[in-house]
């Protein structure tokens, strides 16, 4: 039942999924964390070190890294 509703919403472009918490246009403390992760990635820090220094999960760091490489 739920899957059917999601598939119908996707067809209408109403279902967009979960919003990203850490991105360049984020509000409050989130842009600071994002900018710190970007800075550390540009300094060639490892994902594990960034994970230990920030509150970000490794998957989030990999997403940010991919986003930077795509630009």
C-alpha cells in the first residue's frame, strides 16, 4: 500500500525523498560542519580522520567528496 503511494507520488514528481542536512546552503550550524569537511577534503585528509573530527558519518563525507569532484 505504501509502496504504491510512493510510486504514484514519484510519477507526479511529488515525492522527493529526504532532504540533505549538510550542504552549502544549509542553515544554523550545519554549514559550518559542511565547510569544515570541504576544507579537510581539499587538504587531502582521509575520510576516517574527517569522521573522527566532525559529527559527519563516513557516507555523508563520501557524498560531499563526490559532489566536489562533480563540480
